[in-house]
C-alpha cells in the first residue's frame, strides 16, 4: 500500500503497478494525465476526497476544503491589487471608501471558511446556497457584514454583476449513486 498526501507526480507514475493500492488525494477531474497514468498502471486507487461516511459526508475532504476556503479571499484580494493588474480594491476599504463586495457561491465548508476570512477583512459578503436550512444556519453564525441569499440564476447574476470578488465554492457530487469509495483502475 502506498499512502500519500499529494497526488502522484509524473516521475512516480512508472513505479505504480497492478496489485498496488495507492491511497491519496487524486483530484482526477483536474488531471487527465494522472487519470490515464493510473488507469495504465492498473493499480487500486483510493481517493481521499471520495471517502464517504454513511451520512454522505466526506470527512477527508473537510480539511482541504477549510484551507481552500480560507485561502480564496486572500488570493482574491491579492489579484485585486493594482500591482497584480487588478482594479486597486481593498476588500476592507478605508475611511472614505466603501468595502469590497465578495460573493460566495456555495455555503458549505469552503464557502463558510471563505466568508469568515472575507468578512474578517471587512468586506461586504454575500453567500448564495440552494439549501434553506444551511442559509438559516449561516445567517445565525455569521457577522453582520455577511448576508445570505437563495442560489438561483437571477440572484447569482445580480450578485456577480456588483461583485469585486466572486468565489466558487460549490461541491458537485457525481450524478450516479456511489456504492463504494474505492475505485479500481483498469483499462476499459
């Protein structure tokens, strides 16, 4: 069994072979090269990000989602700087100027953490989600500079038009039911 934190590097592909179990974050959707290399190897690949509990939660994805959410406003703020080609917007504003508008599409782990950081910087934050129960929860726990809205085409278009920074934080689960979080790589 090979246990890693980061997906296999291209230099490691030749060492992965049939009969081995590779347990790591794979993020197959973002790398065709990695996907095809694992299929050629005929290994058994277990992707941390797909390990699912009986309640549907993805416990191994949570820490990565927390980091991604907390980094998103920080990275976005960097690219709003004039020196980085941005419009020179300071998310928290300064006296005499308005704070920036941050729109977060998705109110799960990534979106919640992004909202914590963006609101902490002083930005006006809007979280859109399609789960009314989640929106009620977020409305209760977030500071006053965070508002919630139901996610639909109209609200997304309206919010994104006025946004200085838009953060996509939607987890799209696969469409077919998953019977196991374990996938065997093989040529088809």
